[in-house]
C-alpha cells in the first residue's frame, strides 16, 4: 500500500514537471515575433527556439549520466535551479532597449533554459515509463503527462500573444515581462515541491563499479532509428505551429494578410494547435492500454501527412472562421482554411513523443537511462528543423516550407511500420 501511494505521488510530480517543459519551451515562438518584425532582423524569429533546443545537443548525454549517478530527484532539482537562472537572464533582456545586445542576452537566457528542459525531459520520460511498467501502460502514463504538457503549451502562446497585442516595430520584450515573472514563480514553487516529494530511484541499489560493457544503448538498431525519429518529430511538433504563427502574424501579402492585430490572432490560432495536442493526448491516455504505440504512430503520421498536403494546395483566398482572440476578447476570426488543417495536425503529433520513446526503449533494460540521455540530445531537432523550415519559408513562402515537415513525417511513418522492431534481442540487458 505504501509503495502504491509513493508511486501515485511520483506520477503526479512527473506530470507537473511535464507541464513545466512545455511552459518554458513554448515561449520561444511568440517571443520570436518581437524580434522578427524589427528592420534587418527578419531572420531572427526562430533563433530563441534554436538556442533552446541546441542546449539539448550539448546536455543530452551529460543529463543521462547525471540520472545514473545522482538519481532522478537531484537531477530534477538541478534542472529547476538552472531554469530559474535562465529566466532571470531573459528577464534582464526585457529591461534593455530593443537591439542586437538585448537579443544576445535573451538568446543566452533561452540557451540556459534549454539545459533545464533537457534535464527535466531526461527525468520525466523514463520515470513515467518505469512507473507504468513499460509497454502499453508505460506509454499510457507518458501520454497522460503529455496532456498537461499540451495544456501549458496552449496557454503560453495565447498569453504571450495577448500581452504583445498589435505587433509593431516598437513592441519589445517588456510587453511580456509579466509572463517571465510568472515563469520565475513557477520555477521556485516547483523546486520547493519536488524538494519535499519522495521520488523512486531505480538505480540506487546498483553497483557503482560494474565495469566496462562492450554494449551500449547505441548497440540497438531500433534505438538508433528511434532517436532519429525523435529528432524529426520535435522538428515537426515545433515547426508546425511556429511557422503557422509567423504566417498568420505576417500582415503583408506574403503572410495571411490579416492586418491589424494579426500577431494576437496568430498566437491564438497556434494555441488551438496545442489545445488539440491536449485533446489527442487525453484520448491516447484512454486507449494506450489497449492500442499499441506502433499502431497509434502509424495512423497519426499518415493522417498528418494528408492534412498538410491539403493545407499546402488550398488557396489562401479560401477562408473560414476559427476561434481566436481579437480586440481584447475571444471571438471568431477569419483565417485561410489551410490554417484549420495545420492546427488539426496537433491531434496527430500529440501521440508521437510518448509512442516513439516507448518503442525505442523497449527491451533496453539497464541501458534505458543512457538511452534517455541520447533521446534528449536529439531533441535539438526542435531547434534545427524549424530554423531550416523558416529559412525555406522566407525564401519560397510559408506554405511551401511544410514540404519539409511532410518529409520528416514520412520517416516517422517508416519507423512505426518497420524501424521500431528490436533486432538485437541477443544483447543481455539485465
């Protein structure tokens, strides 16, 4: 009974940390609008996002080693302390005049926060998979935690868009300072909560001197393909709403041409994407105990490709009303129909993270912590691929950039169909 109670507390704690990850990460795209609109800085829209995710590339492997050496709880506490410091740096940039110097300080803060969310991700995913016993149940817990991740992901661009209001060349990071203050408070509160919560430590009884192993997580083909899939997936997850936000927020003919208040509308519609991710993860939580990760990813990646193909070929002149935020209140706003099919992809991407992680670590045993670190390193795809997508968008057009997303989804579809099979079952994992 005591163990069951401890597991429930640990699960709830992991859910809370999952929410933190999205709250921090999803600031980058709406904040990017502030820099992107400045003369000569149009290229900088995805830089905050790139810096945030580049930290994963550097911190992924060390975070996995931290997990093995100091445990889940200490790794989480370290992550929250680093995140608080990162937010302080971003806060400092909000007191500076809008300039390249302010941008550099902001990017440094985003980079430091990237270390934080990398470590949090390294803790949360294997712990939930472990508490669920792996398999479908492990995926079910990851998806349940993902619902809170999507909920905060919905709120962040919506709040940022509302604070920014009408995007002009005078808009500065000072406009979103209240959101940064909220973030600082959340980090502090999270640190206090996790400090007093008991978290299971699956490796605490393992010998520290087990000797060298001729195998590693890299020895498993399905893990190697899985981390490649996660590299592309995070690029898909971030790139879809990020570029949609830029498209709708661009008041010119190159963008959606929505005119005054476009930034608010863009943030609100992007928030719908994250809301649908919440809905999708909630649905997956209900079915993951019975429907395999393989089946779920196969279906949703194929459907997402179809949605994006429709969005690309629909003319911008074809419009419809969608729930949005305009004039200080929620209302129906007129946007291109393509926006609907892009945000519907949120239902599809919602299932991918947990499913890919679950398939990739299946059968890894003692190599799971190392695999988790590798996974976090490859999350850098969420910075690299959207940056490339934004470059394509500026060179050829916003909708054309979604061909890159389709290519990444095609690889994820391949992984779900064939790449996830464990062909290295002869490797001892105990």
